[in-house]
C-alpha cells in the first residue's frame, strides 16, 4: 500500500488505497484532520465506498430501496 513520506496512507480518492478493494479512513489517511468527528465521518464514508465497490464487483447483492 502506498504511504506518504510521513507514513500515512496515500488516499487515491474515495477512501481507496493503491491496493484494489482496500480502503482507508480516519487518522491513518493522508490529509486527515486527526479529529474524532472527522474520523467518524471518514469511517461512514469509507463504509459506503466499500459497499459500492462490493456491489460493482458482484460480491454483494444490491439492497432494494425501501
């Protein structure tokens, strides 16, 4: 996984890393504000990105709308 000079994960956008199917969030991510609220938001956003990734790769059935 690509890291920056300070050892943080190099976020490729959308919480993706250089490894397909591996995502990052919170304090490990380059550019993170290192604040609790931001880390929680990152986690939620990363979860949505993971779900989308799995749906696109047919490893998770799309959830029908309520």
